[in-house]
C-alpha cells in the first residue's frame, strides 16, 4: 500500500533560494517655495500650460458675448459709432485735416488699432483681480491670465479689421505693399497692451486704487494719441509735439494707419515707439514675475 502521510518528495533538479524584494530606491527631495527676486519669463512653463491658456481665452470670449442681443456685433458697432461721432464733430464741425482721405476712413483706421490697445490694456489690467478664485485655489503661471485677456482682444481686433476692409472698399482705397507692415505693427500694439496691462494688473493686486485709474487712463490716453487727427510732423517743436513723440502709441497708431491707407510711413516715430514698448514690456513683465508669488495672499 502507498503511504499517504509521507512527506512530499523534493522537486527534481537544482533549487535556489527565493530572491528578496529590491529595496525601494530613494526619491530625490524636491522643495517647493517662492522664487523671489527678479526673474525672467519661463516660456517653457507657459508652453506646458498652453491648454489652460486656450481654455481661458475661449471662456472669456463666451462670457463677453453670453446673453447679449447683438453678440459679436458689438465689436462692429463700437468702432462704427465712434467713427460716426468723430466724423460729425471733428470732420465736419471742426474741419480737421485727414491727409486728403475721407475723414470716416481716416478716423476708423486709427480707432481700430487704438481700441485693440485699449481693450488689451484694460482687460489685462483687471484680469488678475477678476480671477481671484482661480488664483487662490490652484497653481499655474499667473502670466497666463493677462495673456488670455489680450487673446480675447485679439479676436475682437480681427473682427474689427473686417469692418475697416469693408470701408476701404467702399471708398475705393487700394492698399499697397506697405500693407504687410501692418501685421508686425499690430503685434507691437498687442505687446504694448500686454506690457502696460500686466504692470497695472500687478499693481492693482497690491494697490486697489489702480483698478479705478485704468478707465480714466484709457480715456485720457485716447485724446493724447493721434487716433482721429493728424500726428505732428517729425520737425514739430513745442511741448505738445514732444509729448506726442514721448507717447509710444503715436508711432504705432500712425504707422498702422499709414500701412493700411498708403500714407507715408513715420519711420522715426515708429522706431521710437517700438523701443519704448520693448523697454516697458521687459520692466512690466519682470515686475509681474517678481510679485506674482504674493498674489494668492494679497488678493
């Protein structure tokens, strides 16, 4: 008979002891803290959050025209109404010069880029305070907030360009090769709106008075910029002429209008305006990066 209580026979062949599990590798220690100091822009980080940036732009576009009767028609109506008002008061009653062009076309070619700048600066300047819940709950590059505000203004600007193109066709204004220059000038105008708006956004978080200064600044700046009247010549003298030259929007608005309507390009004023815009952009963005770590505590 076979014995059932016999121990099992060892398996045939060589045997080896079971391997001990590997000890877990030590993970590197990561410390998270505020950067502090003056820092350069981190374009790589902005690129990593590009989907969030696109979402913020799309969200702001929908919020702006949600539950409105005319919707995107407001983008068309605003410059057209302003053009009509300035045509009556400045073009007919005051008889201002328009470089030999129909005054409505001359005024609209200055109002479209100006409204792009005003919308970009105003939107970016109030953007951080308007995103209080987002800033205090999650981490992301805070610079994405004013950039998204400028992105919304860019969408409106593209729609308003269609209105300008229709009016140019109505008056028979045929642009020349200088029209290609309007693209880099428009980019400079957007950069100017981002630069001034970002600086105002950082200041508004710490000093809430700046949120009330922004609308007044936009209104004053519009009449200090040759949007609906001729800009002074390069050889003009006097206090007003120097103030016009110091205004970075003088060369940008004049250059954009000249590129679209075939007028002489004010190269000296355009170069001075571009230099000022780049300088302001570096200072404003650097200051924003310096103080952005305190936004969640101050807002």
